[in-house]
């Protein structure tokens, strides 16, 4: 809905460790150390860095794979093409969040200092 500006600064995610993955029927929450979290309500992909496959599984089934992120740390995070937030982890896994909801928010990133709504 709002887009993911290529100029957005995501460095505050680097080094954050995944502490919890919460899966709901229409939302997934990934909680990091430092009181940082991402609430996902959009299309997303999760795969090794080398994979370019886009999954079409329903949200709960696709989200189940995110539990393998527990204990992993963010290696990099960057915006791509104004519609994607790509988060790479130290174990070479990648989480891509797509601004895919035309009329609604796609995801929210919350820190103690700010909230970024896409």
C-alpha cells in the first residue's frame, strides 16, 4: 500500500537475533532482541539465498518454515524495487516481504523508537 522506499534505512535490524515466531491465521509476527518486531500481513517468501522460488502456500503453512529462523541473526536488510524488504540471515536464509496489499497495510516494523508501516 505505502511502498518500500529504496532509500529506507534498515540498519537497525542488522545483528538482531530472532527470539520468537508467532503464527496466526492472517498474520505472522517475528520478534527480535532489542524489542524489535515485524508483523507480516502480506505475501512473503522464505528460502535459502540461492533460491528464487516464490511460494504460493497459504500463510500458516508457509509461516511454519520461519521457526528455523529462531536463534539466527540478521546479516543485512534492504529495500528492493520499491515493493520488497529483503532480510538476509547469518545462516544464508532470506526472508522477503512484499508490499502486496493494495488497500491495506502489508507489514509493520516496530522498534522502541519508531514504527514503520508499509
